[in-house]
C-alpha cells in the first residue's frame, strides 16, 4: 500500500509505484524529487484495449484524493463505460452550455460594441460611468437571467425623485443592456420595461427637469441686449450664433470655415457631425453672417470658426458657465437656461407666431419618426426656412 512517506521519497528515474489499494492506480515519478503523476491503467469496456487515464499531480492531488478519483473511474468501468470517454463528454457539454454574463459584463460588452459609433467622446465615458456609479454597485455581479423588474427599481429608487434626469439616463442604459441580452438569448424579456410600475409617480417639476431648461422666447431679446451684446468675445459670438441658427451647440462649436458659403449665406453641416447622420443646410440670417465676418477678422484658427483660446474646440461647459454666471432665466423654477434649451425657445416662438410645423421641424433638423411622412420628405425647404430664420433673428436681436 502506497504511503505518504513512500510518495515523498519518489525521485526521477524510479519505476512507477503501484498504490496497492485501487487496481491499476499508480504514481509515476516526475522530473523533481517528491513529485509524480497519478495514472489509472485499465482495459476499456468499449474497445477492450488498455488505456491510461491521468488523475492529477502529486502532491497537489493527495493519495486519498487520487484513490477517490480512481474508484469513481472503476465504477464507470464496472458499468460498461469508458471513464476517459465520459470525461471528454462532460467537458464538451460544459462548453456547449451558454455562459450567462453578469450585468456588469454585459454592460461593458454593449459599451465596447457601440462606442465606436458615438461621435461624442463625452457621451462614451458618461454612458458607462453612470451605470458604474448607480447600477453596478447594486446588480453588477448578478447574472442577467436572475434580474427582475424589482432589481432595477432598487437601482433607480435612490435617484428617481431627486435626480430625475440621471435616473432617466440610467434606466435607458439598463434597458439597452437588457435588450442586448434578450437578443442573445440570455433572458426571456426586458425586465426594465416594467420598472415604472414599481416606482412612485415623479412630480411635475421632476418630469419637467428631464428636459433642457429653456429661456422663454419673449425674454431672449432683453438677454441678448443686456448680456450677450455687452461684450465681444468668442463665447458671446458662439452663443448668439447658436441661438440665431437654432442649432445644437455641438454643431456650432465644431463648425469649420469650409462648411460655410458666405456668398449664398448658407452653412452646410456634414452628416458625420449631425445627430441624425444626415447633411443639414442652415440658411444664415444677415446677423448670423455679420457674426461670421467678425470671427473671420479675428480668426486665430485656420479651420475652426469658434476656437477656444488654446485653439481647440470650445467645450460645452464654456456656454454653460456663461449662462450660469449671468443667471440666464429658464422656464423651470430654480434652473438656469441651457444652450440646448434655446432650440425649444425657437420651437415655441415658431408655434406661437404661426410658422408651419414642417418648416420649424426642418429648421431643427429633427428626424421624422412617421414612416409615411418621411417618405415624402424630399426637400429641406431651404428658402422657406431662410425667411423664417430672418424673422427669428429680428425677434432675437430686437428691443423690448
């Protein structure tokens, strides 16, 4: 019978040592003193041929453990099965089983998969950071097939009423992750779809704050006159131009001279810089052209129209900081107007002054969600929009 003392004395060059307890079990010396490989020699009941089955390495696999493994193999042999064949079948079955990811693993996979298509680098970081801050700490280590609506409600509840906009983004990103999991067969449905039923109704103020606070359109002329026109720097020029064109601030901040045709007073934003990934033509009012000519006179960058002092693209925080410093009034109590909110101001002005809906929507470069309507969307109504943008400009730089 093999003992620990005999096993520890085994050295390279020795003959294999039979266990003496389980038939065919032996310890084969390795290249180092006191180490060996466990082997079970048997005749396969399937082929009637001798086979050698490895059972691990000594001393990592003790004598007792090796005997247990050998006895399990002998039971299979006694029942007419080849233990090596059965072991291989188990490995193949394990490999074929779908490995369900944890929520964090799934989220990071979705993030990696989609981030190449996101043009906004800030959004790339924010997408995963919000989930890391609010979701991973609660459900990050849970396998996605175990997650229920109540679990996502637990993620959102702490910020549902106090940080409604953040909660909306976290919910939207959780939904995207679970949608991906559903598409790959990890889950049988999207648990986030039912989460609203488990949370309290948000207050009107909370729901309103989800949208970008906008300055009431009737207050804009006074704001322009007293605040924007009180200086002559790049931030003021950028903000006024953004308001006059009803463009997204990202589009104006990244604007380049080769996108502008002053001879036709038109700004052509390439598809890769548009949210809808479609070329957008913007008719420029006389005041918008005047602002561009001012920028040309003081141009410090060969490409960018509104460069930062370091000759890079101005960050969105430049406009945000300006609006905060000057306490730009918004339609949401206690909130400062945002640069993006001026698009809403334009839309409200258009609705209340009789501008056709189609023209206003094209001015904002909104995607038409109705498939039938989109099929007839074959012109951008540039000249009709030119008249509207002149009227909007007259309002914006007018006096009250």
